[in-house]
């Protein structure tokens, strides 16, 4: 066990956990930030994606000891009152079915739009292909990313 | 084994150094509100709301609380059911608050998600619940205004008086109206007067889902709760010995014990359990000799297809003489693998066995089954078991079972504490209850005029029960028909998997009918029309589908896709009736640089009245993506009683780039609505395989397509 100082959603946290504990389980079990989901645990599905600085990273394979000083953003911290352009677009397009994958989808999209505020269809698909949606909401995910992009402009 | 004395508070050494003091633990608030203006909590609302019936309470402040009794797993019932109540009530949708009801056998009689059956079951009940309350509100208003009820009407949560132009809100009337006698026969609205039904109403959990609120079973945390994971045996094996020496050393693990052929690992948080599970050494031995493998399954299919003792499911006319006198015989075999359900949220459940009962919380499609299972293990009456349903991160049939509930209850009972059992993805994929593997053999006899005079289907399924649907099309349209089913009792566990049996049968049958159409030299659409005409004009035996509705969806899809009018495109038709709805699909494949590219799939659906167009579109689309993904990519093979695919790196699910354009159309009618969670899935595989055939000349008979010899020469996969 060791102490780690983490910067998450603009707050500082101190946790005392084993160094190999993935950030995902620190968020979920120790900090109560359960918006970040577990599904595969091996960086295949994207359900656990969070932003580390501006990159979408699968938190299930990121040991807490490697997070360091980097700013972490989870779905809970994407906006103060749930009105990030992506969250609004996700509602307008009514993207979700079961909804379980959607936090990870939104975080992957957030990273994309940070780097590329006006992505093409192809660029959206490239960026989102690492996220599985078992319910098959892919068409609406794409539509919502493009809608959010138009809101940012 | 010694139990480490610890509680979550000790464990959670968390300090929030900026923006707000010390964070210790956390608790869950519900966030069911569809609207942004939520000020009142659910608890506050329920404290003042006046109850009208099992589905409905009205609060004096104007909020309408609608309870959704059925588990929500993405089929959107938590939105569409309340819409129906709100419609007949003439509620203002922006004032509606939807709450998930607990399991309650007295208030509701079918709290199940499965078989796309909820909508037909509850349509009238929900309408009456709304209409009855509306009538009571009008009566209360009539009294208060001292006018005749016939002078009153309702609109958006208000009762209006035509003469005086007076308006009284439902909230205002809530208490008075609830005192009145409940009227018996209330009139229901005409379809043309619907204002909420038929409009796209957004998912009521959107806000909570998109801001990361705890909605799902895996998000459950309760004070004093322990976590647990379980190591389960491969199929056909039992425990020989357990060595937990190393596993116990993992810090954060409090207890390891064996129950049945399972080993439970208990601790405070999830990660140490995952680590301990890796270190746990369990030796297994076969229960009775042979362990199952895919090679063995293939051999069994061959042997049983030839010599197995079949159960005759349907027999019309005399197939033997029809085939003897045939001018042409077409025959083919089709096969599919086992599949895991793999909802994105792995199995999990919370159980607290107390002295006087059991508290259950979690994602289940059958809360009732969860309750009886818990009662039996805990040795209490079912009335002493409460079941709270969380949102389900997918189900697809896997959560119809209660194995994960049983585990949670057994562990909670043993450790004397509340516990949440979590399955890893590997547990989920290797843990059983699969879509059964099936092989079908079809034979068709054509006479000299190319009329289908004989049809035989013989299915062999692994723990599939009856692997045919003997009364489905084309039964009723062929004079001589024989449908037989053979079941092999496998050690592998199987379970209903979205559109049970038809999820593969439809592909096989619709592909085979295309083979027959080709042999008969007929257009696939015309060929099906001919059969339907025949079923209509001279039905053979019983007909269990509506011929006109089936024809209707073919006509609609043929019209939308421009059937037979496109150059350089292979069009594949498939049509299926399942779970009371009719869906026809046409897939289009174009050759690009010598490779087949699936460009688009059109769907025409007849599910009666479309309650919520946005939700219905999702169900059809989702079913098609699901049907396509598993037909194309997903395989599950076995060695020594265990699957060789264990996680999404080898168990391949469809991704965004692999999905074609999809166009969704609905037949416009006023027939009572039927479910949509399943019916769009069965036709998709057949539409795709037929389109691939017409584009490449390669006939796919086995799934997954991507692994078949026929496609080896092509590059197939993600769009550029
Ligand atoms: S849970 Fe991390 S990528 Fe799947
Ligand atoms: S909405 Fe269910 S997994 Fe994506």
C-alpha cells in the first residue's frame, strides 16, 4: 500500500492503495466515482475511458502509480451541470439503449473534439472504433459526435 | 480461515484537499427525473404524492409519478410504458417523473423482461390505469365547479370547463379525486387522438446516464458491504483440490471459501479479488469422463443428424411421396456456434441475508426468480425477500437466470454480511448459459413447374429444447412438410439468447428459401409472395402468422430499397415473424476492388402502433446490429469443457466501422402494439448472406461468416 495524490475533476484526492491498482478501481471503489464503467478490464471495449490531460485512456489498465501529476477527468467532471455539448448532443440524439457503454463513448468523443473540433465522418469512426456498444447504438453515437462538434463551432 | 476485521470507513482513506473537506464513503441518490428543473427529490415527492393505482401517483404540486414495473435493460420500457399511462391521463409529459418499481406481486403480474412480451401484456392495463385516474380527476372537477362532467375535457395535466373557460390542474385535484370511487369501465382514447404515443420521447434516464450517476447494479454500494468474486469450474468438472495459500496473502482479501464447486473470494474492494483469483490454484477433475470440445460437438451433429431419434414437431401431407415424385430436390445444412450474451455490464448482484429476510438489489430480467432463489437458499418465505431492480447494462437473456443472485445470497449467508458479487468479463464469457449451438438440415422438393411441393427441416440442438419453430412460415404454404427436432444434452449450460432459436433459425431458413428460389428460377420476393398466396388461398394445416402483415412488410421493404432496380448491387431479402412482430429486411452488397462491401440494410417492421418512434428505431437498429455482428464475427469454441475465447480480444463483437447504413421503416396501422426487443434481429443474418450470395456467388451456411472458407479469398472487415 502506498499513498497517491490524484487530481480528478479539479479536486485533489489522496488514496492509500496498492500500486498496481488500476485507476478504474480507485475511481469506482475508493472514490465513489462510479460513472466510469468496468466491462473488459483489458483495454478492449472503452467502457472505462477517462481523460488523462486531453487523451482518452482506458482506466482499467492504468495503474494508479502511473497517473502522477496528470489531471484526470471522468464523466462526472466533464461539465458542472451535465451540459457539455457532448452530453447535450447525446440527449438530443437520444443515443442510449442500456446506457452502460455511454460514459466511455462520451469520454472518447471528448478527447476527439479537444484535438479536432470539426472531425469528418471517417475521423469520428476512427476515434470511436475502440469503444464497443453491445446494444448497437453506433449510428447515433456518430450522429451525436457530429452534432456536438457543430455546437462547439 | 481468519476474517480480517475491517470496515469500509477504515479502508477509505481519502482526503479531498481542495473544494471540500474530507470525503468518507459516499451514498447514492436516485436521479430519475427526466427534467432539468428537478428540485424535489423522489423521496420528498413520494411523501406528498397521492396514489391512484399500481402505476400512478399524483402530487399536489402537479408532478405525476409513474411507476415502471419491468426491468429496463435498454429496450426503453422505462420510457415507453409511462408514455402510455400519461397518454390516457392526458398528462403534461414535462411533469412526469418515472420511478422504477420494486418487485411487487400484488401490484403487478408480469415483472419480467423477456420474449418481447411486456408491451402486448400491459398495453391495455397501462391505458386503463391512466384513463381511470383521468376520469376521477374529471369527476372531482365536476363536483368542485358544480357542472356536469360532460362539459369537461382534459389537456396537458388540466381539467378544462368549456363554458366558463375555467381550468383546474391535476395537482390541485389530486387529493379530492383520490377519495372518489374507482370507475369500472372507462373509455379509452381513439388512436387518432393520441398526443404522446407516437411522438419521439427521450429516454427518461438520459441525464443520469450521461453524467455518470449510479444507475446500474455494479454501481451499488451500501454501508458495511463486502465485495466478492467467484471461481467456477469448467463444464463437466468438479473441484479436486483448492490451494489458496498465495491468494490469501493478497492484501484486501478477507476470506476464501468453497461452496459447491465454486470458490468464493471475499474482500473490501474489487481489485484485490481479481488479483487473488489469479493466484488461486484450483484443480478440477471430470465429473464423469469426457469433457466437451467443438470437435466433439461437430461429430455429434453429424451422427445425430443421420441417426438421432427425432421428435416430430409438425407433419403435413406425405413428404416421402412428395420427394419421390420431385423433379428437383434442393438440400443444405446450416450451423451456428454457441454464443455468450456478453452484456456490457458483467453479471453482478447485491444480497444481504438478515435474520428476518433478504434484501436483493441488482440487475435482473426476472426479479421473481431472483426472489424465489434467494428465499430457498436463505430458508425464508418469499415475502421476506425484497427485490430492487437497478437499470441493467444489457441482458440479452443472460439475466433471466438467477445463478449470480444465488451466489450473492450464498456468500452473504456464509459471511453474515451484505455482499456484492461481481463477475469479471472472463467469468461472464466462460460462465455459461450460452445461445445453444445448432445444426439444421433443410430439404425442398420442386415439381416440374418449379412449385415447392415438399419441405423438410431437421434440427439438432445442444441443450436447445425444440430447436425448430414448426408453425412459422413456410409451414402452411407447402402441401407436404415435416419438421423434426433432436436435442443433445450437453454439459454446457444454455439459455434463451435474444430471439431464442429464431436468432439462427431465421438465417438458415431465409438463406435456404433463397437457394430454393434460385433452383426454381424465381425472384426471391416473388417466390415468397407465391408461398404466401398459397397459404392464404389454400392453407395447409394451421397457420400461426398473419399472411397479410407478412406480405405487407415485404412490400414495404421492396419498395423502399428499389428491389431489383439497382445495377451492380447484390440485394438479399429476408423476412421473419417472431415475438408477434413482422420484420422484412433487404441487405445490399457491392463489389469494390473485388471485395464484397455491405453498404446498407433496409428494414420494414410491423409491430402495430409505434409507441415511441425514437425508441422503436433504436430497437430495430440495435437488433440488426446485434444480428449482423454475431452472424459475421463472433465465434465460441470449446476445449476440455471450457471456451477458448475469454474476453473481447478473441470474442469478437461488432464495432462502429463494421456497421453499414441502416434504414428503418414502420408499417403505419392501428393494431395494438407488440414488442420490439427481439423481432428485428432474426432476419438480419439471412438478408446479409443472401446479398453476399447475389454479389459473389458464395453461399454462406455457417456462422460466423468471417471464418468461413467461402470468404477466405476476400478482404472483409472495417470500412476504409
Ligand atoms: S473496461 Fe477498460 S477497456 Fe474495457
Ligand atoms: S448502450 Fe448498451 S452497451 Fe452501449
